[in-house]
């Protein structure tokens, strides 16, 4: 069995890494990006 886990900050908590990536994407010419959230992805094989 494969289990996929996504870990992110709770809604409403400031994500400074996400804001930095969003700013970089705007600088690179992707103004349509409205929100970026950084997290972790873990995959377990049981």
C-alpha cells in the first residue's frame, strides 16, 4: 500500500518562503501566479 502525505502550514499562517517564490515568479514574467505555498511531500510504501 502506498501512502502520500502533504504537509503545509495551516490556512492563515504567513508563508514567507511561498511569498519569496511568488515574488520571484512575478519577476520572471509570471504575473498570473496569485498564491504560492511551500510544503513537504512524503510517500510511504507499507
